[in-house]
C-alpha cells in the first residue's frame, strides 16, 4: 500500500515578512478560564433569580393560585379555573420578562456602538444567553397556553415561530458563508 504524500507549499520565513505581518495583525485578547467559569455561574444565577421571581410573583399576585394548587403543588380540579390561572400566570411572567428584554435590547444597542474589551464581552455573553433563554421561555409559555386552551390560534402561532426561526437561521448562515468567501478571496 503506497504511503500518501501531501504537498506543502514552502514557507518563506524572512525577518522582513514576519515583521510586516506582526504589524498588520491586531493583537487578540485572551480570556481566562476562571472568567469563563464565573461568567457561566453568572448566567446560572440570572436564570435562578428569574425563576424564583416567576414562581413568587405567581404565588403572590395570582388570585387563582390558592384554588389551583394544593400543598403538594398539583392542580385541584374541582374549584380551579385552570384557564384563568394560566392566563394570569402568563401575564405575570410577561410582566417580569418584557422589561428585562427591553432593557437588554437598549444596552445591546448602546454597547454595539463602542468597542468592548474582552473583560466586558465575557459578562455580556452571559447576559445575552440569559436574555435568549428568557425570550424562548416566554414564547414557549405563550405557545403552550394557546395550544392548550385555543388550539387553532396555537397551531398558527407555533408554525409562525418555526418559520421565523428558520428565516433567521438561513439569513445568519448565509451571512457567515458570504463573509468566509470574502475573507478567502482577500487572502
């Protein structure tokens, strides 16, 4: 069996070329493993605080909570108006989530104009991941409510969400493909 031979271009390593390359290349900032670890912990803490806010807000402000929950947390079917309970729960969750989402969009547009350092980027990735999870959760809760109580609207809402996700993914993949081709053409 013949041994495969791979052709490689000769690399010219002259001092002049390496000096010009080092001037042209921007310095990349490195991120510590500990900062990534603490950023992940930050994201988990943000998720937990919003989950607790959802649960406590529902328990304190939902007038149907006592009728629909017994001590073990199960729905009591005889006195509970489940649709009203879930509607108020969805509204309370949206009351918590929507201001956070609007604030994060505002912060995103402010920071997009500035060049941020890697110190800030590590934290921002946690916040952006948290906001994406929050948006996904609110959309999923809304779709679940409509599928359960209003099937026709729920089906269209779920299909519209899938269409929106596929359009966004297609556009993002195409943008990355075009950028990759452009950088290859420049080299």
